[in-house]
C-alpha cells in the first residue's frame, strides 16, 4: 500500500481528519453494501439486537441501546423499527416485545454473512495486534480530549 506521506510527515498529520476520513469511508461502504441487499445500517443493528435475545427486547430497550449511535446519522430509530415490522422481519407483541419472524431470521443471517465479508475486506493486511493498537490509540485520543465513547 502506498501511504499519503512518509513517516516523518505522517507524525504531523491531524488525527481529527484521518479518523473522520476512516469513519466516513467505512460507514459509506457498509451502507452501500447493505442497501444493495435491501436494508439500512440501522435496520441491520435492530435485527442484531433482537436476534436471539432472551427475553425478547422491547422497542424502548432496542432504541435505548442504539440511541448512542445517533451521531452516526440515524434520524429516527422508531421509524427504522417500524420498517423492519412492515417488511415482515420483526413482530411486536402487545407488551412491546420485538421478535424476529422466520423471514427476519433468514434475512438477519444474510446480513450477518454480509457484515462478516465486510469485516474481512476492511481488515485485509491488518493484523489483530495492529487493529487492537489502533483502537487503543483512538480511545486514548478520546480520553485525552475529554470525549466520551463506548461501544457495547
């Protein structure tokens, strides 16, 4: 791979720009591939939160966990949940508990395979040690600047 700058120049590059550019590239790719199989990233997150959950989560439980992702461009999680119900992937009982339908289980399996393929694509040529170090460095930047971030 050819890098944008040599090491002496890279050390002076702005982390804000490069972390944003990486995030933008990854999210854009994920959303394009998921759109290609007929879903959105928030809908994929919703299916994953519901899949195999015991007891079945409530709408408030799902939106509570995923509300931290609002900065990732989610306008309305309730609309996204409604879309999964309308598509026949999710049912909601009278108490508000959400469960995958058989069709939803099949589609969730497809989403899971697709996400695994995207993971492999993103991690090509990157060792586990490099990946862990990168996340630790990014978390240190967040800590050093008084930011808050946590991913379940």
